C-alpha cells in the first residue's frame, strides 16, 4: 500500500493506518453465500440465496422494504441499489447510517468547500465537534503544515484533544456557536478580521437529534463572520465516510414519505419494515430484528453479517472498479488490484442479478451502461478528478439545540470499519496506543 502522488489531495502522504491495515483484507472474509436456517447461518449457493430473498419479498409492497448503504459503498453499487428500491416501490433508503443531519438538497452544506489544498490559504480556522487528527489524518496534516508556516489561529468548539498544533478552546457545545455568531466571544473578531476564515464542522456535531439545528447555527456563524466571499468558501463539513458525498450526490436518501436511518431502524424493530437490505452497512446500530428479513451484502463477517438472514459476498475496494467521491466533492476512480475471494462478486453485478430474480431487471448490463445511469442521477460525477463548486445558500433547520457537549464520532482511530477491525496490525496498534491513552495516570 503506497500513496498516490496528488498535490491537491494528499501530496505524497498516506496515513499509517491506510498503509498497514491491508492484512484485514484477508481475514474474516465472506467468500460464499449464507442463508439462515434453523437459527443459524449455513453456506448456500447464489441461487439458494436469491430464492430466499425472493421468497421474503414475495407479496410485500414497497412501503415494507428499505435499504441502507454503508460507509465504503461505491457509487456504482449505490446507483444500482437505489434503482432496485425504486423498481420495488420503496422510498425508504439512506446513505447516512450514522444519522447525520446532512441536507441532500443543498450540496454546499455537506462538502469540504474550501478544498484540502485550500487549507494552506486560511489564516483562521474554527473546528466544531471534530477531531481531524482521528477523523481525517491528511486534513489535519494540512492544517499543521499551514500552522508551521505561521500566522494561523485555530479555535475549537468540542472536546479537548491533541491536534499536534496549538488552539484556543472556546467551549464544548452548541451554545458556543450561538455566542460566536452574536459576536460574544473574542474569537468571533478573529474570524471576521481574517482574510481567509474557515469553519470545519464534524459529523459528530451533526449526528445528534438536533443535528439539523446545529447545521443551521453553523450556517449563521459563517454568514456573521464573512466566511464566504468571491473566490473563497470557508464553510466545510468533515465527512468520515468514503461513500457519504457520493451517496448524497446520487440521492441515496429517503424519497417522498420515506424513512431515514432512524425511521428504518425503528421500522425494522416494530415490523413495519419487513425486508431490509444492508449494502455494507456495519455501523447502523441495528440489533437483529425479529420480524424483519435482513439481507447483508458485504465483504467481511462484521456487524451487518451477524444480524443477516441472507449474506451475499461482495468485493472489497481493492477487488473492483469503482467510483468514490471524496469530502471535497471530487469524483475519483479506484481500480481492481486483485480478484474477489471465492464466490464473491462486484457489488453492482450482485444487485443487477438479484433484480432479474425479483422480476425487476435493471436497465443496464455493463459497467459503461451503469456509469451512464450514474451520471444521469448525478451529473457532477461526469468529470473524474475535478471539483464542481456548489453555490452558497441557506441550509439547516431553525430551532432549539441541546446543550450536550459535542463528541468525536471516532472512538478508536485504528478500528473504524470492517477491514481495520479484521486487521491484526490495527488490533495491536489499538492495544498499544488507544488503551495506553485511556489508562489512568500513576498516582
């Protein structure tokens, strides 16, 4: 694992986590289909797995079916699954499995608009509910690089953490945002007087019941401090999921009258949702529902697989050609370095084959045809490698906020997804560094 040389994104760097977690690609893999029989999962053929799903779907209307896309899903697979849900008549789908209040109708509200390279132009940065060192190591490295050059002031609203550069801790929760927007804190003047001020909002600040209101507060603060001007947009959301921006661009969100992640979880628990499709969704917080048939498509025997009635083995990111959109909104292509293990298949091909078994065949058979459909859903994906700036507009929802302090969404930097959780190397790192950091000091 070596970094791609790309000055606009990572320069010549790669996180040690990315560099050494590759052993997780070989452990705890799903390399065949499984069907739950008699309370346990048993190996099955593709035909048996598809037959079980077809039997579970038989007689269900679209309002009883839902889908969640996980954090590493590629755009091709999300396009295919969204089209399948539409063919089945379901409006219940979401790519925000952490429940983050990201507004899919306002692209500027969920992008890192300044761009990663743009960090080097900033002279004041406010971090809200985020620990970029753990959530986006290369973004944090850019901030440190800018700080080392001098003339940068950093403020933090949220947990006190080691960011590798000094900062002013302004407060712990949403009330501090309101104070800053009203000019009641000296750091508000720092932002107003800066030529290139930046605001970076973490998903930990948005994946709360009042997340939409926190987002509105962030917009108000950006307006009050002049963060957006000709040639400069200082408003940023720090996404932690590789699939998130692509999913939002593609509209992998609830349709009219549809349930989002929280509603899907509730529906699966109370029986309103009778069939739930998890596309690599391992961080959804779902327990195994009693009255809902769960299909899990993925590459590791992680949390999603444990609650499944049918498991469909998909390909890891190293085993398929796929499109991903980074936090800046930059579409990028990944290419297969090796073949999927065992009977595993590329994710979009699994969904296409299943659609035919369900009597709802999707209207594409090749990757090229699928990508044409993908661009039809999200024209911004047409130009690989380029950023399409989003127009500045109002977003979020007005209303009261909870005074609960912001929390970092990452509890263990080394074990954040199925691949790293399967890695012996990352387990050793976690034991050596995370556990040591949490141990009480002597005396």
